[in-house]
C-alpha cells in the first residue's frame, strides 16, 4: 500500500510518497526524531500513525526489518 506524508519543514512543505509499511514507519521515525510536524495517509486517504503501521506489518505475519 502506498503512503503519502506531508511534512512541514521550516520554511517549506514537502510531500513524500513511500510504497511499504516499513518505509513509512522509517520515515515516521525520522520525522519524529527531527521534530518535524507531519501527517501521513494511506492510499485510501485514511490518516495513519506508527501504531497503525506496526499493526499492518504484524497482520501480514512477516518479521519486522
């Protein structure tokens, strides 16, 4: 599933698109660590957070990277 992240870096807004839950979770952790405000949505337009991403990874039954 694709994820869209709208991040509000100082002085600019950047949109990232990632294709996997793992990539989305990595970007979530990066932006959170940097203190950048952002909103993440899935391809259906639903807002997701890190817990949602971890749940989706777990639901697939694959080990986390």
